[in-house]
C-alpha cells in the first residue's frame, strides 16, 4: 500500500476559496477507497471549520521556529489531517490568501514557506509522527518549495506537483529567498530563480519528479506562451513528466437526489421536480417566479480568468432576451460594482449576490436552466461538472477542462446523444452572445432541452476513474 502525503493550502470542508479545496477534500477519500494510505497537511488557519476533534501531536523546529503539529480527521472520513500550527502566522481572521479586509497577506511567502518546511520534516519522518510517505503530492505554488527542499535530501520520498492554476505563481523579490533562509544551492536559473525573482511555483515545476495538471487540454495549453506565463519552455522540456488528469467531483455532496440544501430532491427520472428549485431560487432573489423563462446563472470568483468582462459586455443585449440572470460571486471590486449596477437597473431580470455562499451555490445549481462559464482559461473547472449533474446546461468557452468536459449541442451531437451544453471559441462578447442566443432558442424546444439535460446527468464524473490515474502515476514512482 502506497503512502501519500497531500500538501495543500486549502481543503474542503475545513477551508475553501475555490476548486483547489474541493479537489483536496475529495481526491484523498477516493484514493483511500482504492487502498492508498493518504494523509493531508495544511496550515491551521483561524477560519478552519470542523466538528472533528483537534489534538496536539508534536512540535518541530524549522528555520529556528518552534511549530506545533495538530492532528484531526477530514470530516466524515478516517483520513488524518495534520495542521501546521503557528499562531503568529495563521491565527488571524481572513482566508488563506487575504486578510479580513480582503488585502493579500503581507507575509504570504513566510506563511507558505513554513507550511513547506514542516511538510518536508513530515515527509522525511522527522515530524515525530511515526509515518513515512512514499510520495509527497503537492498542490499549487503555496507548496512549490517542498519538491525543491526535498531535492536536497538523500533517501527522500518521490514528489508529484499538481498545477491547479498557472496564473498564481508565488513570485517574490530575490531578497525574500535570503530572508527565508532558503539554501543557496536552490538559487539559480534552473532552480528557484525566475527572471531575477524568487518563484515558489518553479520549485514544483523544476524539482518535482512528476508534474500533473487538472485536464489534458490544459496540460497542452501550458506548454504555449499564451497559457504558460513564461514557464512554457520549462514545461515542454518536461513534457515526458507532465500529465493532465481531469478532476472528478464529490458525487455525494453534489447530488440533486440527496441535496439537503435544495427545495425538492430530483434525479433524471423525476426531472420535472427541478422546477420547484427554480421557483424557490427565483423567489429567494426576488425575481418574478416564472417557470417558462430560462434562468441563467453564474457562480464564480469574480476575476479576469472567469471572463467576467465578456459577461459585462454582453449584459445590455443579453438582458433584452427572454431570460433571467442570477449571479453569485466575489472578487474584483470593479466587477462587483458594475454587476450590481446592472442588477439595480434591471430588477425584473437580474439578481446579484456578492459574497461566498455554499448553500446558495447548491440552490443555484438546482434551480438554474443554464450555467455560464465563459472563462478565458480554465485548468479544469468544477461548476460545469456540478451543473451537468444537476441537469443545468453549461455554456462554456472551449479552453482547458471546459473543452474536455462539455460537448457542444450540434445536429450531430444531438443525434448521437453526446451533446451536453454550448461551447464557443473566441474570447469575445460577440461569440458569447451568439451561444447565449443559441441556448435560448434550443430552450424553446423542450424535447431537445431535456435531451441535453439527461445526457449531462448520465455522465460519470465521480473520482474513481481519475483517482485510478493518480494511483497508476504513484505506482510508476
Ligand atoms: P476556481 O477554483 O478557479 O475558482 P472551480 O470551478 O474549479 O474554479 O471551482 C470553484 C468552486 O468554488 C466551486 O465549487 C464553486 O461552486 C465555488 N464557488 C466559487 N465562488 C463561490 C461563491 N461566491 N459562493 C459559493 N461557492 C463559490
Ligand atoms: C483552479 C482552477 C480550476 C480548477 C481548480 C481545481 O482553481 O482555476 O479550473 O478546477 O483549480 O483543480
């Protein structure tokens, strides 16, 4: 049985800001089911929420700091989670990346370097936990120093680095590297140095034994200048070690048949009951309760990646169509303001909820007809998968994991029953507007529409298949 230590800055349900947490909370249980001894390590943030007991396990000294390691379980599972407890860094309100006011932590480099150093001690069985992993599986830039630091050890475990998003790299001034006492031998052009800066993500990209990303298409895209952010050369140089494995989803948590948050449970055989969730959603956001009009939704971090600017450009025309638009999100203040203004000017057609609301996300997936995901890039994307499971038809841009998981509604894909949504290519408002119109048109043909819904609902996005791919990768190491 392989022993795998998962390192992540966020894990659902303990703490979540996006899909990274969903993956780190649902892939480990799937691996455990396949017989992998998987454990997790993450920071002990003040905002962590759990009903499980948390107890003291050991103290390690890293970079002259005494750090406690606490132990708990991933809620609802037997999976051990180690929490890196250093109150001076983590015992503050806010999320893993920003403080209470929404400003990025000024000591982000220190915070995540500490996570990495403690993960290295645990990996080398120097954390007094009496457990030695065969593989250390790191996720995103916050964990990038782990493969780099482990490369300096003899008899070390193998390392895997998963890229969930190349756009976030953990880039800091060169001096930070010195301040953090990172060993000098890691500072060079093939090491942690990136254009004169100190790069956390490069620690993963340059030193991990294997690199994975969260969809096959994104694995190709990041080897090009458009998506590689300057790492395309390194990534294509390492293409033999790079593989794209599509994310799965937690099919119990995202299950319209057993979702405790929605008005009435439903499945493919009782799809008509979805209407009850639709009416409840319309009532909740104070839009006219109308079963006939298609409800479009979007749940997202409001950042450029997600194509929010394309939506804003479409809104004047989109809101003239027979549809309603319900949005839940938070992020860029300019986007928030503009979206709110549109909603205020169109109270009969559009409703905006700013903030983060897990329950409402479920209600929107259940209550909507269409889910918008016009991302400029999307390593995998999870909401288009949740949507398909809830019989909500996604509109996506043909990029990354969206291209791999949504099949465009065309005459031939209707005929062979593979159509699950609407796909557009160019990142322009014109191209997005065209698919929005196409979807409204198809919505008018209820038989075609139910076929789209059922095709999506029948797809299997459970973790099993992807977890097996990770397992096969671990076996090679
Ligand atoms: P990313 O990780 O890039 O944000 P994903 O599609 O992989 O994109 O995952 C986003 C996850 O975060 C989904 O589970 C989505 O429902 C959730 N989410 C995003 N914004 C919100 C919000 N404002 N409220 C509730 N859930 C949200
Ligand atoms: C990132 C990506 C998203 C992906 C998620 C989980 O946040 O932006 O596309 O689904 O990680 O892998």
